[in-house]
C-alpha cells in the first residue's frame, strides 16, 4: 500500500508542544527544535529533563503533526472543498453526514473500509452538513447520509441512505475503470 503523509498544522504553546511530542510515537524529542529564547531553556533536551523545562514566555509556535493520509477518510470544509474534491484528478467519494444522524454512524465503518480497500485509487472525504451547509445546499443534499462521487470535478453519482457496502463498491468500480 502506498503511503502518503499529510501535514496538519496547529498552533500551540511551547509547553503543550513538549507534552505532545513526549507522548507522540512519530515525534522524536531529540529532533524537536524550538526557537531559542522563546520559552524553553537548553538546546537539545534530554529525555529526563524534557518535561521539566520551565516555560518563561507563552508565545505560540507551529508544530507539524504528520499522519498517514492514504486509506483514511478526511474531513473537508468550505475552504478546502475546491482543492480536495473539485480539483482532484482521481475519483473522490464524499460522505455528507451529521453527528446526530444514526444511519450516518452506521455507514461510517463501511466508508472507512472502502477508503482502505481502494487506497490510492480513490480519495474519501466527509462533510459535516451542520458545519458546512453551503456545500450541502450547493449539491441539493436533502437527506443524510448521502454519498456523492466526483471525477474530474464533476458529480457522477449519488447514493442516499444506509446501504450495503456492495452498493458503494459497485458505484466505485464503475468510475475507477472508466
């Protein structure tokens, strides 16, 4: 399976960055480079003194968190819709859902399985209709869950409701072979 890393950027204080990196498996404490004179004393923290460093200034810094992106259903918003869905060269599966929707929670594991099985062939995203009503209204989403498939920026097919995995797989197969 092809691996692709995506970068999630977040802003946090140096103390929070230290705690995050000490508990994050992919983060090496020796590789963490914080700006000198910005709150943490010392240059390369040792494992025993790393968490005991004093924080003098609560300025925020940017910390990158890498995660495996292939085979994972990611969240898309109004601001990222065009770049992630419309301008994507491969088949894109978008699930429109809401946290209070029971059938949406039922198909979440199915969509997750499809994302893993078709990793590298399709991109899978979720749109929370409560958070992004503009996208939902643009595509006339009247009931959830609704799964839309896009290829080359065009809506190709829609599946409404909690349907079996085979229904989604058949729709995906139509467009990845074409």
